[in-house]
């Protein structure tokens, strides 16, 4: 299912990791770690990884992102 990025965030160690919240076609929101394998010389290095379940509103998705260990660093 396709999704549209509605917000982007920078976090993690030294603020170098990228995250996004995306809205799916069904209206739900989901948190993604954008390009988590950056720097790896592997074919999956440009894949984005979902790191949450689905939420009915962006505020709930944001709250989960801000508590996630990958975002906090």
C-alpha cells in the first residue's frame, strides 16, 4: 500500500538519522525510519523501515516516534 510523507524528523545519535510519518491510502498514519542502512554497501541500503503500528491521528504517531529508542539516540 502506498503512503505519503506528511512530516519528516531528524534524530538519533548526533541528529543524523532521518524519520518520517506517512499517511496511508486508508487514512492511517505510520512511523518510518528512512534509509536505516545508510552507509552499508548492500542492495537494501535505500529501503525505509516501518518502526510502528498504525495510528488514526498524526499526534499519536508522533508520540511513539519521540519515545522510540532509534529516534532518541
